């Protein structure tokens, strides 16, 4: 049994955990690290402005406003260009580099990055060791994998390849590519990773509350966790797991939503505000039934002012019901 969490990372989630969401979630949680959405590496150096766009935190020494470290994730199959780009990410301020070997998207797999590489431990070894060799020894190289592509046959081989190539940390999303995002997560496979590998192992997948976090830590035999969708469904989940807070009330959450709306509208992606908010509400309603009724009220609204009015009314209503 290993139920005392040591570190919690916020998972990379393309199109969801963008810089603004990272800023918001780290402002209310004690996360130890955030991983960015992936930077796609084909052949060549990805321009600096793309790194900055994906991770404005790089201009802040690779940290969010409250000082939570942010690590750039790279996705690609070309070892040399992955290494060159890892160096660039570090030069720009990334706190280590994370390598994505778990992404299931088709377009990604056509250009041979992400989960398809789980079929080829050798390629994974080449990429991780090229990146490790190119980077300053003090910088952390981490990899993120699934249990396999179609099945778990090569899992141990992949883990051994990542370790032999010199990675410091490994996160395992405890499902195969074929499993997609369907529950359950098979944490017990993580528990079988040999201690001899000397990497810090992070367990990931289907952690939604304190009970699942504890079950995961027990089965995966690690006190290091990465939170994905659960971190969106319960915005203070990291602190709940760390034992410093109870689950956020709907009242507090309605104020957070208002704050989010203001930040989103002030940012350069305000065009996406309504779809981003609706997307977040889809996760929130897993933990808060009230999010469903808010979603129903705003789902047909497209104009930002109308949506803002609904959210402000909600926050106001909560203040009033608290005072009466
Ligand atoms: C919308 C979405 C986008 C994701 N984008 C990435 C990504 O860019 N890089 C990556 O390594 N994993 C990505 N993932 C996978 C998550 O990091 C995580 O491994 C997965 O969601 C399982 O954890 P969970 O069950 O806690 O959500 C994404 C997942 C979701 C739901």
C-alpha cells in the first residue's frame, strides 16, 4: 500500500489544457508540474513563435504565474529532429522535455508519432537516447506511453527501452491505444514495472477522486500521479488528493467559471470562448449536476455577452442564496 501522494502532474491535453487552463488550475492547486499540449516535430526546427504560442509560460522561465514548472511535450518520430527541438525547448525555458508516445490521433499516426511507436521499442529507444544525449544532464527527460498499441505484449520492452535510453521519468497512461479512453484503466500493469529501472514512474488514467487516486497508487505501486480529465471535472482535484482541501463547492466553482470567462475573453483566443466553455462544462457535469443545467442554458448561445450574463447570474445567485 502506498497511499501518500508525492507529486502530481497536470496532464497534457490538446485543445483543453491550454495555457489559460493551466494558469487557472495551477492558481488553485498545488501542482508539481504541467505538461504542455504537444509540439509536432516533423523535419526541422519548429519556429520559436510556435513554442511561445503553445507555452507562453516559456517567457516566464517556464513557470505559470504562481511558479508551477511547465514542461514542453514533443511528438514525432525523427530522432535527430526531436533532439534538436528538445534543445530548442530547453533554450526557450522549458523545464525538461516530455516525449509523447501515447497519442492515438490518426493524423499523428500517419506521420508516425505518438502511440504507433509503441509497436517499435527500438525507435522509442533511438528517440529517447538522441534527446537525452542532446540535452544538458541537469534537465529532465520524461516520456509518456500507453500500455501498448493493440495489446500489452510489448509493454515491458517499451519501458526497458525508455529506461535504457536514459529517461529520468516515465508516465504510463494505463490503457492501450485500442482501449482509447474507455474505462477501466489497468493500473496493475504499472505496478509490475521493475524497480531496477530507476526512473520515477507516474501513473495516469481514470483518476477522478480521492478513492480512485488511492486505488491507483496501490495498484500501480507509485506515489506519483498525473491527472487528466479528472482535473477538469473537479478543478481542485490535485489539492483534494493531496489532502489539503475538500472538493470545491458549486458556489466556489461558479466564481471560478466567472473568472475563467473573464480571462478567456481578455486573451487572444477569445474567438473560441464559447466552445471552450461548453467543452469544460461537459467535464464539470461529471462531478457537478448543476453544470448540466448551465450547459443546457448556454448550449445554443453563441454570443459571448449572452454567455457571460448567464455565468454572472449564476455567481450572483449563489452569493444571494448564501446570504439568505
Ligand atoms: C482532450 C484530450 C487531449 C489530450 N492531449 C494529449 C496530448 O497532447 N499529449 C498527451 O501525451 N496526451 C494527451 N491526452 C491524454 C492525457 O494526457 C491522459 O493521458 C489521458 O486523458 C488519460 O488520463 P485521464 O483518464 O486522467 O484523462 C489527451 C487527452 C484528452 C482527453
